[in-house]
């Protein structure tokens, strides 16, 4: 039996109950092809005693903070109160528990305040829940905060936005450690999407637009024409706006530029076709608006780190391999002719 990766989850007072259970439910259920567990997930409090959760009940883990010293990964779920979120400093007991750890460090939601207060995010890119972004930036100006993304992987330190983004980050950790097939298996068991598009901007409270419906009609129009060449001028004209006004409004409403949004939507369309059809990759590149197989491969790899055929194999299994062989035969036939 292979040695399991040791994960310690630190439950601090007023821990977000939903996030406390995510590492066990997602990372802890990852298994290899033989069904053997790949991780051991244990929950600890600083002194081994009970802590009250945000849901109004207390939890009593079996471990204290000593398990952090030998853990390969330490995860800190979000908290609703404490000196880290209120003043940007740690209580001495918590500071001592985190000092000198050689573990991979992970936070969910406002757990990023704890990592930042410990100095673990200084000069690094990180994220937290968008509702707490202003407070975080005020307390920790030395951190390169990106409040739009769902999570940030900065090597040995990873941070996520709130609640459901913790699911995204846990799946990303499994995918990074053991590949897409293992992570997708975990996602299916939990009935969650193995990958979500976009960032936090799509969930932020919208700013009312006093001058009309904004860019939503243009986005709907573009989604029906992803296979066509679409320029910024085309989108702006469909909204009866100048390019400058349209670009500003678009970023306010989506958190990204029109060009970034188009690429995101085209990647999503290509993934749907790879997952659900046997169309050759060349045809999928055309249907999703990338034009060439090389362009599709480049953008898919930049987004999720895999090539089109590898992605299809992950989702389609034997059917995907049959489609590959048919596509290969078709290409060879065309060359012979």
C-alpha cells in the first residue's frame, strides 16, 4: 500500500462549519485505481479541546496542533472572528503552532487572514472572499491580493475564495497531486463540477446600471456565434456603445476584458464538445471559434493544463479513445488522397 499524503486541518474558534468538512469530504476520499486512499486527513484544534463553529455547535477533534509538525499539508478553513481578521495579528499560541512549519499551507476563505498574519503570504499572490477583500488589503498591503479568482496556487501556499471555492481548491489539490482522472472521480462522488469557469466577479453583487441593460445582450449574442470571428467593435456595436464605453462596462459587469471572456467561453464550448461528442478535434476547434487545432491546444492547455485528446480520454474513456482512432484514420486517409 503506497504511503498516504498526510493532511492536517486546523479548526480555530468560530470556524466556518461548511469549510471545516471540505478537506475530509474531497481530499480524504481520493483513491488510486486500485481503490487505495491517497490521503490521510485529520482535524485538530490548538489544544485538542472543543471549538465552537459558525453554525452554533462545537466540534471535538481527536488531535491537537502537534500534528501540524509532521503534516505534508496544513489546511486552515475560514473563521468569522479573531485577532487575525480584526487586527491582522495572531494570538501567541496560534503563532507558535504555525511557526517554522515545512508543510504545504492552504487556506479557505478568511483562513487567508491567518496565513497573512503569520507572514506566509508576504510578497505572494493570494485570494480570499470578495466581501472581505477591502479589509484584507487594509491589514496586509504586502500581499498581492487577487479578489477576482476562485483560488490561487502559489506553489507551497494555496488560498481560495469563500465556501464553494474551497471545493474548487480541494479538487485542484487532488488534480495537481494525482491528475485529472483522480480528481474527477472525487468530483463525481460528491456530485460537484470538477472545474468551474470564471472568477468571483460572477458572484459579486451587481452595481445597478442607470443607463440601460449593459453588456448582457451582447454576451448572449456572442454565445450564439462563438464559431464566428468576433471583434470588440462587433460587440460594442451590438450594444450601441463606443468601444471604450463597452469595454469599461464589460469589465465592471464580468470582471474581465471582452477578449478574456471570449476565450473563456470558447474554452468552455470546446470542453463540452470534447466531453459529449466524437467530433474530430479539428472540427471542435472550428466550432468553438479557435479556428485551428494548435490554437485550441494552446488555450486548453493554458486553462486546465491538458491537451484536447487527453481531456477527452479523461471524460469519455473507451468512447473517447475510439473517437481518437477514428479521427486519426480520417487524417491519414486525407493525407493519402
